[in-house]
C-alpha cells in the first residue's frame, strides 16, 4: 500500500496566558491539540494562520513544537520564553507604574517602533523544505503521542493500584464484620442460655425456700 502523502504545514498563532504561541501544523485541529486548547480558538477569533516571514521560519525549523514569546511583544518565538517584561518589572517593584507607549516614543534616544516590514509575507516554502518540515512534524506528533500513552499508562497503573488497595480494604472490612456478627450471635446465645439457667435457678430457689421457711415455722410452734 503506497504511503499517504504528508499534508503541507501551515503556521498558526494564538495568545494564551502570558504568551503568544505559534506552531507549524498541517491543520487548525492539529494546532489546537498541540496548544492543549479546550475550545476552537479560530472560531472565537483568538487564533489565526500567519504568513509572517520570521514566525514561519521559526516554526518550520521546529515543526510540531509549540514556540512562545511574551504576549504583545514582537520578539522571536522560542521554545523557552521569559515572562513579559512589564509583568516582571511590576512584580519586582510593587506599586510601580509601567511606562506607556506614548512615554516610550517621546523619550529622547528611544528606539523607533517596528516598521511594517516586520510583517512581510514569507512567500512559498520550497517543496523539499516543506517535505522535511512535514516529516519533522510527524515525528513530533509521534513523540507527543508516545508521551501521552506513557502518561496514560502511568495513570492506569495508579488507578489499578488504588482499585486493588480499595478492594483489599473492603474485603478485610467485610471479613471483620462477618467475624464480629458471628461472635455477637455466639454471645447472644450464651446470654440466652445464662438467662435460662438464671430463671431455672430462681424457680428452684423459690421452691426450696418455701419448704425451708415452712419447716422453720413448724419448729417454732
């Protein structure tokens, strides 16, 4: 059976938490799975396909790997991104106010904002590079799937261990309960026998006492 042709990869981008995230994937569904999204971010307008040359190049170099950068920044996407600078500064100096974009622009000597050239289209990727990227994505998908199976196996093993422990504890409790019930029934039987003996003894004593008291009265007459 001929091998199925690998689907062309596209670059998708979203913002989650403190980070912008990007990935080279064959479909929006694959991107959502890699991001761990619980809803369709594309339908919500929170994710999109991008043709930014730098972002495409970064993701195609590591297809299937989620790359990040601080949210709202225009820096490069990497596997290990730091927290946003303004967040870090705010935590370092509680109560301090971060500078506004207007202040940064008006400050003498400050760098100019990124030009529109930063968003230039990447153009088409050559066929050989696309095949290599698709193969790398497939390998990354297999690695992620193997990791998911490994984690699921660990969870299944833990569930089996817990279920076994619960079953043993329940069996021990049932056994102890049965032993207790048997002993309680034995005690009840012994108590009934003792009550019967006590009643018989009381009846014998009443009869004997009546005779002895009668003999005592006669002796006194």
